[in-house]
C-alpha cells in the first residue's frame, strides 16, 4: 500500500495524548513490549462526576481481579499487575491469549491505563463502549531510526473480544511483514476469540516491511472488539538517527466513530530542534480521499483505503502568544493521530487519536482525576491543557474563565471553532462550555511524557449496552451530553422514553433521535435488541393416563414453531415424545407410578428477525384420580310443569373420598372441559335425564360421575271422575283407597266426601313424599229446551233440543209419555212439560189453542163477516198469514189491521168463494220465547 512520508528519521520521544470517553464499560487490549530491558508499572485510573459513590469491578479473562469505589472528587487508582496487560514472551504473540482487562460500573466514569518507568511514559485512555466495534484500521508511527538500533522497537496491535465466539479477520498489511511468532504470515489472518481473550500482532523494526507495513491494516470482526495500537517502543523523529525510543500507544476507535474535520493544538516541544515531533498521522478508510490543511483549497494528498499521510510541524499556524494550531479536513472519513513532543529532544514523544469536530461533542468534561499522576511516580510533571470549542462559547476550567492570553484563538480555515492553551494544569479537572467542547493535555517528566484528550465522541452517537446483553436485563444508552432524547422501536416513538438510557421490554430495531445546541436532530444507527432465552418453571399434575403438553410462551406474543420443540431433559418416571407436526409433547407416566417427575423442553417463536425462545422446566405430579360412583336422584314433579322436578344435586352421593370438590355440568363434554357449569346445583329444575358431577381432588385430578334424575310423576285417583247431576240433587265423590293421605277442598281428610252439590272440588292425594292435587267437577245436567210447538186443530206437537235423550212429555206434570204429540187437546190455555233422561225437574211452556173459525161469509150482515184473532194480540210476534189453494200468500193479518181478515186480498178486493189456508205464529211470553205455530183451513162464502 502507498504511504506518504514527510520524514525519514525519527528520534525516540515519550509523550502520548489520549481521548477518553465517559462510560460504564471500558476495555483494554494488551500490547507487546520488544524492549526486554524496559520494565513498566501499570495503573488503572478511575474518576466520575457522580456525587454518589459506586463500585467499579476489574476483570481479566472474565475473572474479577479487583474493585474500587469512586465518586466526584474522589478518583481512585488500581495497581494492575503487568502479566494482565503486556508481554515480552514471543510465544504469546500471534495466538489467542488471556491477557487484557475490562472494567464495569453501574454509572459512567472515565478510565485510563497509565504506564510508567523512569525514562518512558504512556497513557492509553479507554473510549468506553464507543471504542468497541467491528471495523478498524490499525495505527502506529513510522519507525525511522537505523536498522541497527531498531531491534528493540516495534509496532503492536492488541485485539480483545467483548463476546464469545468472535471471528476476526486481519487484511491489508505489507506481504513482506514478519509478525513476532509468525514470520511468514498469509495475506489474510483469521482467528476466533471468546469474551476476555486477546490476540497481539507485533513486529520488530529491524525488518524494513515492519517499519510502516502494518499502518492502515484492516481489522474486521463479526462481534465488537477493542483495539490498542502503536509502538512499544517506537521512534518517528526526523533528522536524528541516534535517538532513543519510547512507548507510543493509544486505543483505537471503530470506523463508525470517524469524521472529516479536525483541529490540533501544538504541544510543549520548542520551535527549534523539534525533529518534526509535532504533526500527525492520517489513515484513509476509503479510496480517493483528499486531505486539506488549514485554509488550503488544494489537497496535500489523495489517499486510498489503508494509506497514510504524515503531517509535519510546519503545518501548524501561529495565532500569536506562542499559540499554534492546525485545521485538518478531508473528503471522506479518516483517522487522525496527533504526534507530539514535550521537550526539545526526541525522547518524550507520543501520539493520540484526535476526535473529529462536530456540534455533537459534549458540553462538559467532568471530571478527569489526578490528571498529572503516573503509577509510583512522585516527581514534577509539566502539563499543558488544550481546549477546542465552538466560537462564542463560554468556557470554564475548574470554574474559572481562561485569561485572554490563554484563548480563544482562531482556527484558520474554519471560523466556527476556536482553541485555548493553559499551562500548569494538575489535580482533578472539570471543563465546561456552552457549546461543543473537547480537550487534551500533553507534557511529561524527565525523558518521558504523556497527555490525552478527554471528551465524548463527535458525530452521531451509537447506542451501546449499559448492562446486560438481551431482554430482560438489557439497558441501552447513548452519551448523556445531549439536550433531548427520543427512543424509537421499529421506527415508532416510545412514549416517555426521553432519557439517555432505556430498558427495552420487547425485541426489535431501536434508535434514538437526539438534539443539542444548534445541531439539527439526528438519529442513531439501528441497534438490534433480542430477548434472552426465557427460563420458566411451571407445574402440572398428571392424572394417570397421559398428558398432552402444548408449548406456549409465557410472555412473548410470538407463535411457537413446532419444529423447534425439543426435549432437553426427558422424564425419569415415564416417557415423552414430540409430535413433529404440531409440536405437542405427549407424556405417559410409568404404569402404576404415582409421585413427582420432571421434563425440561425448549421451543422458539415464528418472528423472522427477532426470534423469542423459552426453556420450560415442567415439574409434574403424577396423581390418582378420585374414585366415583354413579347415583340417582328422585324428586317430586313441579305442579305447574309436571314433566320437571326441583333437584338438589349436592345430595347425590358420588364419592366418599375426603377433600374433594364437586362441580356440576349438563353433559359429559362440559364436565371434561369445565364449560357451561350448573351454577345453581341446589335448585336445579330438570325433566327426567342425566347430569354429570366433576369430582376433583387436592392434586387437581378429576373423575366424572353420572347422576340419573327421575321426576316422580303425579299419581291420581283412577276412580275419581267428574259427575253430572240435577241442579237440585247431591252426590258422593270418592278418590278410592291406596293413598297415604287425603285432603279435600271441603276440609275432609277421608277417601270420599258425601252430600256434594254442583261445583268444583279438589283433593290432595299423598303418595310417598309427593302430593298430587286432583280436581273434580260436579256438573248440573243440561236442561232440555222446547224449541217450538206446532198446533194443528186440536193436536199439539212439542219439539225439544238439548238435555239428554230420551225425553218424557206431559201436559199435566202427572201423566208422562214418550211421544211429543198430544191429540184432542181442548182449546184454550195449556202447559207442555218436558224432562230428559236425568229425570230432573221438568221444564214447561204455556200454550194457547185458539178457537177455530172454519167459515166466514163476508157480506157485511154482521154474522161471520171475518176471522178475528185479536184475542192473541198479547202474544209476541203474532202474525196471521192467508194462502190460496196454490200456496200463494194473499193476506197478512197483524197489528196494523187488528189481526182480522174479511175475505179480501188487500182490504177491498174480495176473494172468490172457496177454501183457503192459514197459519198463525207467535212466541209464548216465557224466558225461552218458545215459538208456537197454529195452522188450519177456512171456507170463504161470498153472498151478494
């Protein structure tokens, strides 16, 4: 790969700057030390802005090696044994090893690894969870000393896994490179690490390819890793080939944290004899990346992926007052590491990753503890604090506003940012700004130096895990330096999720929209959240027979996939199998076994992207079912609905076992399923039939008993019947023997009652416990009715309807005949009597037999001039009709003509002599208005 070098010779220096990230998790990959003569002290430095103390735990290879408790104003240092973080043993390189440490706390904090000996110094600052990722490009300084003096110099890159089974691929290094413990590596390296394991790639500087050939190497992984890179030892000075060396290292960041705009402030080295100790290293991540310095419009270089470019000291612009800065910008995302020195020589060198400028940088850095301290060192340290912030921001350092001599100073090429420089900084440091800010220190002691940047990352934040790895227990977070937060799941805003952290309860794609200052709202990349394998314990009872177990999620809304159902632990006292089509597990206990058993099974859901799985430990109790017997209940009929009876189902004796409960159902299916329960078993109205009692014991096992319901039908007297008597008569009602008791409506309690007249009576007949109320009626016989009477001359004929034949007839109520015809009845008033078969008091109708006039001589001589029936005028509806011999009606005598006829047709025209017929009809004035009809003939003789 092509490398752009602005210097060829490097003098050893020992200063490093750093960029620290406040977080809850911090990872430190190990490094390889090629200088066996240089031994180091290592310390982990912890500080926080939390006023409430909290513990931080330190791990190596997933084993706790220490704990410190920190709070604001009370930073702590943990002495780290060297075997956890560095090695000089060649067999530990290019193979997985158990070196590296990570720390974990409940609240965010800063952590830095500080490395010391009397002539060398280094600080590696953790970037927190923002420093872990899946794509990196390795950084180191060029080794520019002579080959004869470079055997103790190297490049070193430590890669540490944060999750198990992490697959790592390393590509893009010089094919002539010689790794320690792997002198002829393939063009692509592949290896697998578990959580807490590391892999060190290092090469000594006496091989030409090793001096720059690893810069820009691509490191890819399928799970997040942490990378520490640089030189141990290294030398990058120009113009001096006899210089010493020093540790030059910093923790890298993944490509997702890169940017295009940067600013650097020159460190403490003097302007003369600087050997280009001040400058920077740029590494490109994409082809055709153009690099610009300060306000230049022409690029100083165009880089391809993995290429690097070195910025020399001359790129710095004097802003007056001894303040120098440089503005770096590119067309595509790059890494920028600042090269620095803290003295006039080449022995106090270092480099550090520079964060890109962005309005999303934090507004405060609180707090960096013991900023000047190094493990075991008690001498004097000289530090310079460099601050970068947006133009117009109000800045304080430990509450004090910087002096005009300290800043702000403009940045040539970007008038929106300014820089500050403050010397003599020590102790615990807090920096605030009303706009985006980042800050770093540089300096050192003797022939050693150190420094670093302390700030959150610029650009859009990434969601990180605060705690846990899956639901439940997973807590997500982004940096807390933004002004507003809104969490989303699958693109939908989560109500009330407006803090920098969120505890998800459902799997899905999570993002956060953040705002700060004048920056437009931005949304983080997607963070995929998965549920943990849910482990659940359940209990079921097996009631002899077999048990079908249907896998169902306890909380997830997903549908179990039958093909995922597996039995993890089979039962010890029975057998279990899975239906591959339905996923139903069938458990059959061993014959005759009663007691406990256990099945452990697992299944997963049907979501194509976020599959939920659950493992259930099912504790079984194999129990006997209760012994039941069928029963019969009998109950007396309900009088209003004799086909039914009122039953008390609780009286059915179906089980003698103690401690059982009973439920009542109308069908065997309902009893088995527990549906359509009879809720009023003590007052159950039903016809003949069967009900079912579900008898359940204390283990939940049940048996179903049948209860036959018998309705005791009413028992009536077979001889007690309705009677018909004459209204004036009395009779006897007899229910007969065979009943346990009698109760008549008359009050009598005997089988029969006497002297009963017409009316309705009842008797309650008791049979066993049942009482039947039987009603009986004594009817009066129907009276016959004389419908009409015909009288012809002296013959009377009576017609009768109703009553009960045969009838008896009489005209004196003494002598009775079967015939309804009476002959030779004398003229005048009479009475007809009739009675029916019941021989009750007869009915009677008075009749009148009028005198007969058979001849009239209508000649006005005063003798027999007309017929006159006015004597019958008191009879209702009296009418006299005259007919000729042909049956034609020729005259009607009625009220209008005095019931008389004088032999005319209309009162004036006389009829001819001859015989004429007549009939006379009326109603007798009795209650029945009996119709009477009298007929005969008359001779009319006209004499003129």
